[in-house]
C-alpha cells in the first residue's frame, strides 16, 4: 500500500509540474502592454482543471489500494495459516516424579529443565532402574504423590509403643537410643508410595513419622536396622532390578533380612513366615521385649 501511495503522489507532482511548464511555455518572452489583472474568478477557472486532474489520479490510486480482490484475500489467508502452523507447539514430554523431596522444605519437587523445543518432543532417559522381574508391579504407572489422611487411633497407639521403647532404650542402651532416626515426613511417604505404586499401611506410616529409620535395636527377633522412607524405596527398586522372583507388592522394612509388609493386609513377614499381624503388633512385641 505504501508503494501505491508513493506512486500516486509522484503522478500528481508530475502532472502539476507539466501544467506549470505548459503555462510558462505559453507566456511570451517580452511582457505585453500593461493590462489590468484578470479577475479572480478567471484565475480559479484556469487552475481548477489541473487540481481536478490531480485529485482524480489520487482517488483512482486510493481506490485500487483499499478495494480488496478475492486473490488478495486468499493470499492473506494462506499467509496466516503458514504463520499459525509455525507457532503451534509440538507434543510435550510427560514429566516423571523426581527424587523424594527437597531437603530444605521436605516437600516433593517435580523435575525441572529447559523447555521442550516447539514441534519436537524431548526424549529423556528414565530415572527408574531396569526391572527384569516378571511382575508388572515393578513398573508402576507414574502418578502424582498424594498425602493420605492417617487414622488418629493408629497414630496414637504407635506413638505409645514407641514411647515405651524409647524410655527403655534411654535407660538401658543409650547408644541404641541415639540411633533412632528423626521424625519422618508425610510428603516423603507420599512420594515413595507414588514411585512404588503401593500404599503403605497406616501403622507403618505412623512408625515412619515417629522415627524415619533406626539402627540396631531388638525387634523381638534379634537386633536389626529399620529402613528409612528413602531406604524402603531404594530396597524395593533394587529387589525389582536384581531378583526375577521378587513380588512387587511387598514393602521391605528390615535391612539384611527378607522382612516385608503386605500393603493389602498390613501383616509383617520375615522371609516366608508371618511374624505379626500388623506393624503395630510388631512394635508392641518389641516394647515388651525391651522392657
């Protein structure tokens, strides 16, 4: 449109210059005898045709620019489709859960990284270990961690057993008392559950919230180390990756032994033998043994 307007103005200027040159050519070199000036109306009549010609040229050019043709509309539509296709983002990768938590806030932090290029998905290496186990539970569906409510009655009962154990260890075995882990985080438990595809029984969750792992005190079947939340997750992954006969619906809790918890019933096993009906019963037996 800018080029057309410039051409219209150029045509108008050329016409004006032509009219002026023509008038000068008609003027004699020697001035004629002094005559009275023509009336203003005759001057306006002589100039009017030139300006009408200029205005007509400008109007023709403006009409050419402003009136759109079907060909111009089709060309503009094609350009808009081309630009829209370039700005349409391609498929984005599905994020996988990150490691357990932020060590400062104790909350789950999703993985971060540079944004995916437009129009092309990014192939990221999986953080999960290769699982030769035939059990499909070793490859759980990725899902968002959810902190589930805990039964308050079970929480109070578990804390009561732990207080008995702590009091006995503090008086009789200060070294074992100092080995008790700090309080666990509900967010860490939720992330471990999401990564393992399992739901921890309430008694086990209450115990982990009281002590996130221990080392070396008697559970009624000999001294043993209780896994922390992270160690439960890592032991489960390691068993899936190395033991083809491992069943993924087991929650390991005991270091150096085949101790595990059944997530469906809450029962506690040592190898193939059931040793307690729940983790609360296991702590109750440990408290009696310690006393």
